[in-house]
């Protein structure tokens, strides 16, 4: 009878351990290997238990919800998941003394929606699920991840709006939501104060519409702002010229209209400016010649008019300028002859004249790739 009761107790405990993730150890007092049933007269020490605290149970529940919601059995790698051991040993889950700190399951064949329970991972600092087949909306509950520093959900099939609750992520420095099917406006809330540490904001390759919120100017540490390949409309906010840390600004392939703000000439750290494929009009601001670190300037396929500003000859670091497919007119400034480090020059499909003022034949010898309309380089057509 005593043996039967002891057996029932052990079975019950094991079932409890598996269900709750309890870590337990069985050790032999005679120095033999644990679980060696071939040695006679074994005396086993009592089981030592470390039951999960409430936070660990909450984390485990959130991870289980992710596995169930995203077709876990079909993942490329699901090593350890849903096992009886500590969830900190599951593939892609990294813990520190405070709990789950990193969740990295990129390019792992996850499919289906992101469960709202992931908002319970209070200590999470890096969350990366890019290059999967995730679908459905981004849960607003992700805005509860107050310790999060890096969020990458790019290259999935996520749809619906960007939750304004992401503005609550006060520790965030990188937000990658690019190459999805997100729609609706860019929430002005993203620029309303809490994301003061944000350095990278990449929303390109979605279906976002409406204007670029001027509130983004409050992201004072922003180094990369990439909103290209959406359906954004309206003017480029002049306030973007106050983002003094900005190194890359890509707004290409939208439906933006109006002039290029002269204030963009204040971006002294800017290296890459891509505004092509919009409906921008008016002249090229001479202030762009102040961008002493600029390496790439792309303004093609707009409705820009007037002359090429001679101040572009000050861009000593530039290796590519694309001004083609506009309505530019007048002579090519001779000051552009200073830019012998150019790798690419595209000026075709404009109304430019007086090529010989540049001495373009001699200058073009240092240009690896170029394209322009007739007259041929060096042909005299000026009065």
C-alpha cells in the first residue's frame, strides 16, 4: 500500500513538473550516475525543485502562445520548444537574470498572426521576427514592452495600421517595419515625445498613405528615416530639416508634391538623399550644395524645373547624382566640373543646353557611368 501511494505521488509530481516547467534534479547518494537502475541498493536523495515564479510563468505562456499562433510544428528550427525544461533553453530565446531579454526567430518559417500575449515579455530588449510569413495586424500590446530597444518585423505580410501605442517604447532605438502590407497613415504619435532614443525608423515598402507627419521632427536622434515605396502624399515637411543627426533620408517612390524644402540644406550629416519618383516641382534648392557629406543625390522622375544650381559643385564627397527625367533647363554649370569623383551622372530627359560650358568631354573621362541627351558631349549649340 505504501509503495502504491509513493508511486502515485511521484507520477503526480512529474505531471505537475512537465505542466509548469519546474526544474528538478534526482541524484544518487552512492556516487553513481543519475538514473542508473542497474546498480543495486541505490539510495536516492530527495528531489530538488525550483518552481517558476509568476513572471517566468507569464513569459512561458507568452512564448507558448507564439508557438501555437505561428504554426510552431512547421518552423525551420523549434528545438526545445514546449519541452519540460527551462524556456530559456528554447531556440531563439535568450535570458538574463531578469528573464527573457532577446527573442530572435528571424527567417524561421513562422506563419500566422503575432499573438498579443507577447506584450507580457516585460524584460524583452531585442525582438526580431523578420523574414517570415507573419500576417494580420501588429498587436497594440507590443507597446507594453517598456524595455524594448530593437524591434524588427520587416519582410513579412503584416497588414493594417501601425499601432500608435508603439510610441510607448521609450527605450527603442531601432524600428524596422519595412516590406510588409501595412496601410493607413503614419501615426503622428510616433513623434510625440516618448521615442526620444530612436535612431532608425524604416517603414519603406508598405501601403502607407497620407502626409508625412511633421511631428517626426521630435525624433531628435534619428539617423535613418526611410519611408520610400509607399503611397504618401502632400508636401515634404520643412521641419525635417531640423533633424540634425540624420544621415539617410529616403522618401522616393511616393506621391509627394510641392517644392523640395530649402531647409533640407541644414542636414549637415546627411549622406544619402533619395526623393526620386514623386511629383515634386519647382527648382532644385541651391541649399543642397551645403550638404558637404552627401554621397548620393537622387531627384529623378519628378517635375523639377529651372537650372541646375552651381552650388552642387560644392558636393565634394558625392559619387552619384541622378537628375534625369525632369524639366530642368539652361546651361550645365561649369562648377560641376569640380566633381571629378563622380561615379554616376544622369541628366537625360531634360531641356539642358550649352554643354561646352562645362568642358564635358574632358570632365567625363573620370566618370565611370553617365547618360545624357543630345547634343552629344562637347557639341556647341550656344549662341
